[in-house]
């Protein structure tokens, strides 16, 4: 147990905290012998505890048992967050937690762990507490015992980076649907769209190119953010596109810029920002066609990868999730996928050696290209000029043999 | 003073559910016992829900709060036991710096929390905020209750009555033999209770799929509801699968509809009877919104004997949409004919509205964000 610091408040210090305290009770300074103080135990753990030591101490001199404390102890001890960086409202609530008397100490256990870098001010209204319990009070007693407790920040330097942005290709279709931004460590959610900019060939920002949704499309690890282009700007004949046009224009250069001040989950900025320049090619309105893929099977008894070359770049996340390898009887082959060459080459490395026989590549028809055209359905279907394939099955299969 | 009849009508127009039976409402308003009318609450069992993350929240009947947990791919129904009817006119709720104060209650700073959604319990008039304490992957799910006098308290989820249903995530054929969890996550963008079903709109962080799920409530493990693909046809020419961003149940000439706004901005009506699996459901466009009007949240309400929709969006101001022509509007299918759809006005004074819900019959409770990033909870008279 360590006593962090005790302070007997003077009127001046009280003024500097919250004006309202002045009206609670007369405040006396110069009572240096107070035997009541506040400590914080287990401060770095999941279960910190504030203790007002000897909240009832002096009673023991003339009574064998201390008086029964009131049920609502929160009126006598409050713990408030002080960020120190901004004006704190007068009516800032106390943090929540559980109060109880532990012998002569008043104990407060916050419901949530304390945060690094923040200061917590504990204020015990000892004059009010004693009055309430009808304990004799000393004229010179301070109305309030208070302590500030800071959990120091860990000394860390920014290290999180943008580890990749997909598509990795440097040529994007005019109707590109989304980017995936990968980070090397978990990030902070909230206000992400202010950290992502699309600059045109002249280096000027493209206004409102993305679908900004409050939920933010992170993965469960908060390490990958999906950024959709505003579909109203991409879909033909919609008002936003008619008013402002496509965010990207074929034949021009654009740059996706990630601000370095984006905070990671440790509240530290990125080690550095990120720029992804790319050129824009014409729109893509057609579905990927697995019949055009080039499948190169490895030799039997080897552990060489199966190679599949797509006829166009496909969506990185969906390749990972929606393409798998199975034997001709449908039994899954275990292994790992890797994606190369601007998402046009898939390598499948089996966990064990290939056995001679017939296999198949299974493709979920939700697999999309960069413009959101899926194997089963283009992003936009022209109703008067139906190009949608009649899709009955959810999966397509490409057979291949290992010899 | 409002008559019970007027109140009932207004309650029925509330944003997040409409099946509150008149009998229950009358009892709630008059303070009579609700014994015997709790068939939905009775479906919940005592326990501690393992809510991993907080997304949208919505009230059903009987003070039941639906909580979406995108990380856990689960929806919880919890009994708030918040059943004391507000008497007389609804008291406004106004809390300056709600972000900072919520953070203070949770022992942290406002830059380390996220307020995800806002819902008002139509019985009590208390507001509930869905909050994440922490913005990283370890963020803790918290439901904060806000009383009319601005008192903030945390809904204790230990030993409460609840039920849950897990949402089927897209199957991962490669899960076997691959390490780690799939990075795919279904964001739940809105939900509402309607006639014994919880309707849930979602958006994937991978494929541009559009699924609206209709889940029977009380939840049954065996019936996770049907996933309905929703399409949008732009002027009869181009058709896309279009995720629904926000929606509100709405009665059009006695027929249940949902009024939905797509992520690509058009406002559509969809008859609820069409929300069936395997059906090619295409919303009927009733209004087209311009650029920067990405929808955020929507409520329906009644004022001066007319029904209105109020929609918050990313542009400045809020949109007040007339509904008189909804029943007759054939839908905007042809740009050449020059149809403009239902009319709306933009109320410029309502700035930075991120979330909204009806608070009683004459107020909207909004979560407002200023340019400096401060968030306030404000009650505004319905326009």
C-alpha cells in the first residue's frame, strides 16, 4: 500500500477546482495533522481501489463501535476524471463504482479500470460525512480531503503503420468500389473518414468520395478498415453522380492519402502517413469469369503451390474467403492462400504433399472484382440489356488433375 | 393536455415499433397493472448477456431493448424493467457535453468512447445510449440510461432477463486449415421491431451485399429469420443490390411498409409482405436525395394530423419529408417523365444530427455534434 499524496485543501485550491465546493461547508486550512487520507491501491490492475483511510478513525477514541454509515456513500466521496486539457463542466459526473465501509476506511471500487495518462481527483467530504454521522468535528478540520492520482502513460513511441492498401494495383477502374486499409496494429475507431483523403491529379481533394457510416467497417481486430466509395456517386443515373460525377475519372492520376495523426488503439499516432498514387482506367461493368482463369496444377508428391491466374484483379478479402480447394468428392484440402501480382495471381500451398487425383477449385459466386461485379451478378444490371447470368447455384467449380 | 387517444396515436407513430397494442398502452398510460400482458417479457430468461460490442439499439414493446452486437454477430433482447409511464407531457432531455459526461461516468475521456446509437423507451421517456468504452478492439459494451433530469446511470446487465439470437455470418469455406478468425464482419446499420419480427439491416465489410433480415421475436434458436436481398432500380434502367442504411416502419393505408434509405441515398417504400426469402425485393423509390445526403437515421411522427418522416443525413440540416403522397406515388422509375417524388424540406437549423428518436409526441431527442467535436443530447420540438 502506498500513500500517493494527501492534500488539505486551502480556499484557494478549492476555488481552482469547482466553485460549488465553497458552498458546502466552511473550509479550514492549516490542519496538518489530519489522520484521514486517500490512497489508490492496485492502480495498474483491472481492479483499482480508492481508500479513504481512517474515515471513521477519531470515533474510536470515545466509542467502541463506529456509527453505522449511510447507505448512499457516494455523496461523501467522488472520483472525477480530469483530462487537464479542456474546461471541465461544473456538473461533470463522478465515475461509477461500488462504495462500502471496510472497518474504518471508506472504499470505492471503480467499475472500469483506470486509464493511462488521465488524472483522477478523489474528493472526500469529511466534514459532511462526520456531521451526517453525528461524529464530533473539530473547528479546524478541513471540509474536504482530496487527492489527485495519475496513471502515467507508458513511454512509447509511435510504431503503428499502414501495412497495406488493397487493391495493390496501380491501375483502378473508374467505378472502383472500395479500398481496404490494413494497419500493423489495432487502431482507434471513430472519425476515421477525416483521416482519409483522395487527391486528384492537381493534388486537390476530391469532395466526399466515400460512404461515411458511423459504424465504420472495421474487422473484429480493428486492424483493417473497409472504405466504400459512395455508391450514389458510382451508380449510374443517381442524383449524387449526376450532380458531382464519379469520384475517379479515367485517364487521370489520383492519390489516396492517410494522415499520420490517425490514432492507434494505444492512442498514439501512426509512425508515418501513407500515400498510394494510382491511375484510373475505364469502368468495369462485367462479372469476373472463372472460365477464363488459368489453373496450373503442381506435380504429385510435391508441395508446390497450385497457381491460379485470374483474367482481372479481384477483391483481396473475398479471394481469401470465397475460394477454396477440394478433392473431386468435395473433401476440403487444407492449406494456405497467398495473393500476388496485383490480386491477379492466387497460390495455394497445401499442408501436405499433393496426392495424384482429381481436385476442384470452388468459387463462391459472391466473389467480386474491383468494381463490385461479382461472379454471379454485375454490380449494376442493365434491365433493358440483361447481362445478368442466370445463377442457380451459389458455387462454381473448376476441376483440375494432379498427375 | 393530450388525450390518451392522442397519445396512443402518437405512440403508434413512433419510430421503432408499432405493434404496441392499444390495450397495453392504455394500461401503461393509466398506470394500471400490466400483469398478464407481458407475453414478450415472459419469453426472456435470467442470466448475464455476453455482449461483446455495442451497435444499434431499438425498443420493442414492454420496455424490451434490442441491442445489436456486431462483433459477437448477435442480437440481444433485454428487459429494461423500465415500465413506469411518463405522466403528462414528456419532459425534455437536454445534456450538454454528453460525450464528456458519458466518458466521465465510465472513468475515461471523451476521445476514448464512442456513442453508437440512441433510443428512447416510449413507455417511460427515458433515453438509452449504446456506448463503447474504448475505441480499440477491447472496447467494452455499455448501455447508458439517461433520465429526464439528465441523470446518467449504467444499465446493469448482471442477472437480467434476456434472450439472444446469433446472426448467421457468411460461411467461411476456408476456415478449416486457416488460422485465426475471419476478418469479415457484418455491421448492423439499423433495426426495428414490427409485428412480431425484428427487422435488421446490415452491411458487410467485404462484399457489397444487401441483406435485410426479418427475425421472429420471441427469438427461437431454430429460426434465425430469413435474409432478404434488397435491390434498387435507378429509373428503371440499372438495378443493384443496395444495402439499407436506415429505415422506419410506416403504415400506408393500413398496410405495413418500411420506409428505407439506401446507402446510395434514394428513399424507398417496401411493403412488409414482400419481405420474404427468395423474393426479389425492390424498393419503390419515392424520393431521390442529392449528394452528401447519405442517410444516418430516420423517425416517423405525426403533427397537425399529418404524418411526416424526419431523416438525419451527412449533409447539413435535417430532412422533413411529407408522406401524403406515399400511397399514390407510383415511384420514380423514369427520369424522362420528370417525376420528382415526394416533397421534402431541409431544416437548416438542425445541424450535426448524428442520431435521433422521438421523445413523446412533440419532441425529437437528437445526438448533435458540433464542428469542434463536442456532442450534446438535445430535445427539439418536432418540426
